[in-house]
C-alpha cells in the first residue's frame, strides 16, 4: 500500500470506530459506557444513556510534489538547456524568509535566506 492509501484506511477506520462508540439518545447503556457510576448520582436511573463524542479525525499529512519544467541556465559563459525532471520532488510549502541581520548575544549576525519552520 502507498502512504496515501494507508492514511485513507486509517481515516476510514477512525470514522467507523467513532460510529461504533457513539450511542443514540435513549439507547441502553453498554459495557463500554455504563449509565451510572457506582455510588453515583441518585437522580439518574441505570437506564440513562451515555452519549460520547465522536473521535476527532486524525491529522492528514500533506506533502506536495511536483515536476520542474525544462529551462535554460547560464553555465560559465554559455547557456545550457536543462531537461525537465522525470521524478517527483518535494515542494516546500513553508514561508520563505529573506536573509537579514539578527541581534544575538550582543552582535548583529547575518541569517541567510531560509524556509521558516512549520
């Protein structure tokens, strides 16, 4: 299985599991969620149902991949054709931070252009 299909299977399992855990209003309590706790409230009978919240969906990791088109580039004093890519490469989706001087430990230090941490 590929990574994307593993994520889809895990997501479908989480949805199915949350549907099993949720009980409709007025349903009899099950062994998973008893209606009352021992020594609990006197106001509630043992036939009160307990409705649980559905489980949150697992976070989906998104990786963007792309192919670069062919282009001309300057190599020494000549232009050279760079062919298009044949394999997908990961694209940075975080913000590009331009280089600047930053005050650290009593000095200005040059921090080069980099991608921000997500």
